[in-house]
C-alpha cells in the first residue's frame, strides 16, 4: 500500500476502534505511534532511534504549553462547583412561577433553566441529569407528554456546549488556531437563537395540541405570599410599589404589622422596596451600558490617541486632512430611542399591576437567578470587552462559583473534593486527547493522507456553498456514532486547511460546526443526552420515547444552520463590531 492509503487506513481504523469502546485518547496515540513508526522507519537505524518517539515528546510538550488550554480546568471547576453546590432548585421554582400563565409553563421553565444553567456550567451531562431529577417527574405528574418532557431536557441540556463560556469552543480555538474571544462573540447570538427556536417549537406544539401539556392546577401556580403583605395592602395600597414608597415616608402603620418573625421593621420595608425596583434598575443599567459602549466609549478612546500630525522621528509630516465626524450613525439613535420608549411602556404597564404576588416572584428571581446571572455576565463581559483574557476570566468565574456556593451554604468539604476530583479527571482527559490528536494528525499528514483528501476535494470543483454543505453533512453524520470531542479533535483539522481555498471564514465555519454538534448529543445510537436522562427517569419511561422526543430538535438544529448560512451577520456581526472585520 502507498503511504496516503495508509493514512486513510488510519482514519478508518480510528472510527472502528472508538466504536468498539476503546478510549479515544490512547487509541489516537496508539495508532499514531504504530503508523508513525512505519513512516519513520529506517533499516540502518536502531528501532529506539526512530523519530516517532521524538515527535511524541514534542507533541506532548506542545499540548502542555498551549496557553489556550489553561482556561479549561478553571471553567470546568466553575461548572462542577455550581453543579455540586445544588444552586438550581430554587431557580427552577422561581422561573416556573414567573411563566405560570404561559402554555407548557413547566417545559418553558425547564428550557430557560437548561439554557441559563448550561451557560454557567458548560457541562452537558450535569445539566441533563440535574434537570432530569428536578423537572422530569413534575412534568410527568402534571400530565405532560413523555416525548415533550424528555425532548426539552435533552435538547436544552446540550446548549451549554454552544453558548459561551464553552469548553468545546476553547478546544476548537486550540485546534484551529483561532481567537477564543472572537469565537465566544461569534457563538453568542446563534446559541441564543437556537434556544429561541426551541422555545417557539414548544409553545407552538403546546398551543396546537394542549393535551400534551395540560394547564397546571391553581395550587401549582399559587405564589406563596406572606400574611403581612395582605395586611399591608389593606392598610396602604394594593399596588406594592406605591404602598412601599408611602410606607417609607410614613412608616407608623406599617411598623405596627406583625410578621412571622415579629413586628415589621423599617429595614424589611426598604429591602422589599429595593426588590420592587429591580426590573427598573436592570432595564436602566442595560440601556446606560449600551449608550456608554456605543457613544461615550469610542469618543473617550479617540481623545486618548496621539495628537494629529505627530509622526515618528525622521518621518515626513503628513497632513491629517479634515476631521471625520466621530460617533454612531443616526440609525443608532433612532433605534435606541425606540427601544427605550418600548422599555418605558413595558415598565409602566408592569408597575401598574405590581401586586403582592408579582413582588414575591421578583424577590424569588432576585435571590435565585440574579447572583448567577451577575457572575455569568461578568465572566463573559470581561472577555468580550477585552478587559481580561479567557484564562483570567475563567479564574474569576471559578472564584465566583465558590462564593455563590458558600453564600448558599450548599458546598461542604465532601462536595468540594468531588468537584476538584472531577475537574482533574476532565482536564486530564482533554489534555491526553490533545496529545493523541496532535500525534495522530502529524503522522496522518506525514503519510500523505491530508494531501490526498485535499486533492480529492479540490478535484470535485466544488463551489464554496457546496463545500460548506459537504463538510457540515459529514460532521452531522459523524455525530451519530461519535461524540463532539472526537469530531473536533480528529476530523475538524482535516477540513481546516481547505477553508482558505474556498474563501470560507473559519469563525463562521466553526460556529456552524458548534451548532451542528448539538446533534451529536441528540442522535442515536450514541445520543449521550438520552442515556443521561434515562439514568434518572422513572422505570416506565423507555429509551425509545426519549429518542422520539429528541428527533424534532435535530431538525431545528438543521433549520438554525440554514438560517445562519443565509444570514452570516448573525454570527459575524458581534465579533466584527467588537474587534474589527
């Protein structure tokens, strides 16, 4: 056999051996060593002087000194600390109460929590198992269709590997030599858009066929309101915001009310008033942040630049020309004004009906969702705005996860040890995968397999869109027997050198791969999400029912990819805006 044929033999063997159940990392290293020994074999040299051993050392050292990979253990630790800290139960309850009037409210709450928790942890198995324990049985007891309940948990749980901070994006960045920060920005909108498509599907299905998601009983949707609030409303106003504001100015009647812990205190009045203002504060802060970043920040950056006409020593002075107007286009001000007006109308309507139930829901959301939301926004914000590197941001996230778990008093010494052990185990797996992949790909290229595949693809005379469809179709098919780690580590590097020939942006192609690989967790026979959920589901729920519930979401993934290709601005606008084209 010729050397390129040996390279293709390696590629086929790796799939067969992995499907037989052998560990991926050591399979890659074993095949790399075996075929590499043949590629470098020289009869006049002693076998121990074969250069494959030098290549093994070099590739191992290269993987261990890769700066991009340093953030992986910190992000993994952040996820495991949150998962072991059991911070999601109260979050699910509060979000479920918030959407209690929406069709299929339990399924909608499950998808939102899966999305939010997946962002925070990035661990598909942990999210699916956790939501299977928390949400699966309540949905079944409420009469929800098994396929609907299983599908929303398995599909929602996979979003954690797509929406930043994601371990898969870091691995791809290391393999493709791309910026982690730029990939994070590119994956932001597609990830949330895919979650939005899932939400539309759930709401549409529940609206067309209400029997699959019966309305919850009054007892299940009742918001627990303390008795003192009812008395407070009778004394002041049924509108809690108006009543609390009046009580802060004239507290005598309020301080006479009794609570479960004694008389109502002025401090408790003030805390409830602050909780009532949370929606207004969040909306105002978001609008001000956007205004600062788009309008004020560029002007401040311009003021700090070197004076016009200042040149390096010895270079000719060049006329700076007429000053160009700085600042955003007029369209931004119009859009910003419309959004601010719409937000004001929504807030006025919201606060006009601010009763005790609504205030209690806001308090529950503030205590359960806001701390984790702040941590997630900080972790992503400092990366996207260039304040820190991905590694430093991961360190902030891990430290914040410990603080949240300690504040909730759910993380003891035993759970901390488990989180650290699982982090070390996952990190070791990723590092060995990189060592095996680097060795395998090097030997594959030396044997001529990479050149043969490139020559074959180029001989097909494909257009860019045809190559895009072909590459994504191959990855989609590989997702049925393989997991995302094998696909990113082994097969993605085969396509990467061809992107330049077809003038395809590796960032756009990579994000399409990320969305495509959602199907790897949803496609039998190796649909890991299904097996995760089956492990915590009631005995009467079969694996076939879980598979049937996941199938529509695979079609939604394909629809999302088509929209992304037709409208590439969804992927590329944010990284181009933040970091230039």
